[in-house]
């Protein structure tokens, strides 16, 4: 379960590394730490909310994730298309504000995981720790891999990163809507 929950964060980590075209270990740790934190926080909140809020949250969590990822992705695409592209630096996906938005966007589904942990009465501490640590460990190499790919394709990487974020958001939305049918 932890691996599956971490996949959105891993994909965003790769696209962020690509968009930047380079990434230091510090930046990789910052992104991985942020994603790990939110991937652990959301199930904790979901568990605390228990079954009481389950229906209300599941009704719109996919829309929130899609909206946040689509906004950040569209912003990256617009930045990649701005005039004077050769002279400007791409946006910094490792900036604190963007990290926070991406952290929330990639972990909204983990809220439902926390709700399900409460419903099936799984001890939350171990499950939450495993989810957060799995995300952290997988995102570090993902950022660095994305940076390697981005340095090879720097002129298209920010556009591709934005498109990937939108695709991830759309995939979350489609999975939830098709499952609800």
C-alpha cells in the first residue's frame, strides 16, 4: 500500500527534477522530505477523522488533487512558453511554496487511506511511518533521475514536467470517476 500511495509523489519528483535540469542532494532531500511528511500526515488526519468524514472526503479528494496538480502543471507550461526562454531560468520546483502545494496535491488520496485504516482497525503508527518513509526513500532517487533526464532535454523539460503533472492529476480524476461509476 505504501508503494502505491507514493507513486504520485515519485512521478512528480521525476518531473520536478526534469523541469529544473539539475538538483542538489539538498533539493532532493527537501522534496522527498516534504512529500514523505505529507504522505504520512494525510493518513494520520484521515485516521483521526475516522469513518465520520469518509463519505465527504472521498466525494471530492480526487478533484482537489486534480485541481492542484493541473494548476501547478499549467503554470510550468506557461513558464516554458514565455518570451525570452533562452535567457530566463525555469521556475524552481524546489521553492518552499511550490513544494507545499505539490506535497498536498500528491497526498490528498492518502487521506482516504487513513480513513480506511480506521475502518479496518489497523494500528496507525506503523502504517503511517511506513507510508512516509517509503515515499521519502523513493523520491530522492526520483528527483536525481529527473534532473539527469532534464539536463539532457532542458529546452523541453519544464513543458514536459508541467504536462506530466496535469496527466497525473487527470489520471487521479479518471481513476476515481471510473471507479464511482
